[in-house]
């Protein structure tokens, strides 16, 4: 499997992601700066790590997505990757928010939500219990019903369907069972 970790101004923890991918696949992932305008040929998996997008002044992940959407070469490159049937992508933290903002070039993503400010209007950091739901997620195969604690830390982590998307048309992979 050929993997690539895409970084942007403000990315962090990409080294951890690269180590995890190397351990999982046995090969070193390509480190790709967002402005390189080219994913390595034959890339199967793209991972977008978290970070602080331009100090989050453009919204978490929004600035990163716009650097792709408003650049013809990058938009074509990422759109081509997402169009292939033999690829997948993982967005972590702001990378997930970025993926949501790229839904116009991701087949099947038209019902995804927009991530907006938490209802509390605060940055939230805590442990929460989640339960893995029955879903087609390749990450949770045969794990439905499993409960596990996870760390959550975000300022714009509310999956908001009022702006865009349709919650009845998305697959739920995890659900919170407490706050």
C-alpha cells in the first residue's frame, strides 16, 4: 500500500501519523506539502493530520480546503484521487473538517455535514465514551457494540447538518454514549 501524509501550514502530529502508517503498512509514507501540486503516483491512502489552520482564523480545516479548491492544479489532483475506486482518505481533527469542506470533489459526500463552533462556544477537551455502530467502515469491521473511551478536543467539532448535508443519508460509525 502506498500512503501519503499531506501537511499544511499549522499541521501537527504528522510525524506520529507517519510512524503509525509505517508500522501498519511496512513502508514509509510520502510526506507531501500541500503546495507540491502532486500526490505520488499510485497513492492508495491519503491522511490529513490535525493542526491549527492558519490559527483557525478561516475556520478549522476551511483554510486548508480552500487552498485545494481554489487552486486548479491541486483541485484536479485531489479530485482525481477521490474519483478512483481503489483509494481512501482519513482526516484527523482539522483534517476531518477539511475533508468535509472538500465534499464537492468527493463522490458520495454530498450529505456530509459542515463542522461548526461547539454549542458551548468554548474549546472542549475531555474523555467521552463512544460506542461503535454497525457500519461499512473499514476501520471498525466486526467491532459493532464495542464501547471505548476517546479523547475529544475541539472548538469546531459540531457536525452541523443545518448548513448542508442530510443526517439520514450518512453512515454513523461511532456514537457518543455520554458527554
